[in-house]
């Protein structure tokens, strides 16, 4: 598929995906969601990390495209919401770490996109919010699910009910982002973290992501069972043998496992 709104750059094994619809502050229309869906279904197998950011210095993503949503009926709204949520779930289920480099407004669907990523690094100029109730709707790309899990029920309800936007430092305080950096170093910071992770065992990182995601809402009994299954799988991989042998022989490991996309 030819991408009209996605720019893709590869630095070593790290992919930087830029959502590029600067005129509308990178608002997500169905074409962009379709391109994202296609991209996420065809990630190159040698990719060890993905960074998602927005074009320009003003917005990460200023939400779903209001001009496209304004004439939807109930069924159209349900379908649009479901499609966006399914695309974002693909991000969550990718077997590689996904870092949101939030360079500006992350509102509505933009905040939801950032939350579907594993880790969020924000520019000090970023602003976060779920302004949907001011438009007569609710978050529709899984924001009512992910926001309470990231910041707790109280802050999630405050943000979603009030629709207010918060600054990056406030987002850091409530746990919505992992780190706040100056805008000029945002991509470098995201790249440095992605590279740090890429030095580890790709198969172990993939199994760690799978474990964390699948156990998050389970009972401790079920989580113990799932974690031990995934822990066991590590011992069927070459990287476990290499990692432990390297430690015991006081050398750096050379990991070779590839992940299945
Ligand atoms: N959709 C469409 N166009 C947008 C959007 C958007 N979300 N955000 C900005 N734009 C456009 C503006 O219309 C404007 O276009 P034009 O130049 O043609 O007039 C251009 O981008 C620049 O925007 P502004 O002139 O408004 O820039 P400001 O600096 O004055 O303001 C803001 C920046 C504060 C970000 C402002 O643009 C704004 O409030 N945008 C809307 C933010 C918003 O409400 N986002 C949530 C949308 S709803 C949503 O995301 C729900 C997700 C789930 C959907 C489920 C489907 C059922």
C-alpha cells in the first residue's frame, strides 16, 4: 500500500513512524487509520522497535478527525470506534516495544494512540487530554479502558469528565507518561531507549511484553500460570543459552533470536 499520511524511516533496526497530516494537526481520519492498520500488519521482520510520532512541532495527534465524524450515525460511530480500537490493539500486540514520542497535542484519539504504545516520552510542550465530552461523545478508541489502567480511576474520570487538557509535567506526575524531555531531544531520547532495548534478547522482550499485557487483568493464580508458561518458553530459545553462557563466561552476549510478527 502507498502511504499518503505515514512517513517511515528506519535507523538500524528501529523504525520511526510519523503521522503526517500537519494541516489538521495529524487528526486521524479513516485513511490514516487504514494506512496504520496496513503498516502494523506488515512490520518488517528485522524491526526491533517502533517509535510513533507526529509531523510538525505542534501536534502528536489532535484526535480523530472531527470533520469526518460529524455526520456519522450510531452504526457509523460504532464501526469507526471499533476500527480505531482494533488498529490500536495491533500496536499493543506487536512483539516489539512501541514508544510514543509525543511532540505536541495528544488529544482524544491522539491520547488514546499514545496510551496503546508501551512507553510514552513527551516533549515539555506536549498536552494531553480526552476532550470528547465537549463534543458530545466519549473516548472511542479504548480510552475508557486504558486511561484508568494507566493513571487510576480518579484521574481518569477527572480527565474524561472535564475534557481538560493537561501539560506534560502533570501527565508525568499522574503516570500518563514515562519521561518529559526538551522538544529538540525527543526523538533522540526515544531512539536511545529503543536502542537500549534492542541490545537485549528480542525473544525475551517479546515474551515479557506478552506476559505483562496478558496478565494485567488476571487473578494472581492465572497470572502465575501464564508467566511460568512464558518463562518456560524462554528456555526453548537460543538467547537464553547465549545470555546465561555469556554471563558465566564474563563476556557480552550476542543475541540472535528473531521474533515472529
Ligand atoms: N479533527 C479535524 N480537524 C482538526 C482536529 C481534529 N481533531 N484538530 C485540529 N484540526 C484542524 C482544525 O480544524 C484546523 O483546521 P483549519 O486550519 O482548516 O481551520 C487545524 O487543524 C488547526 O487547528 P486550530 O486552528 O484549531 O489550531 P489551534 O492551535 O487554535 O488549536 C487545538 C489546537 C487545541 C488542538 C484545536 O485544534 C482542537 O481543539 N482540536 C480538536 C481537539 C479534539 O477535540 N480532539 C478530540 C477529537 S474526538 C476524538 O478523538 C475521539 C476519538 C474516538 C473516536 C471514536 C469514533 C466514534
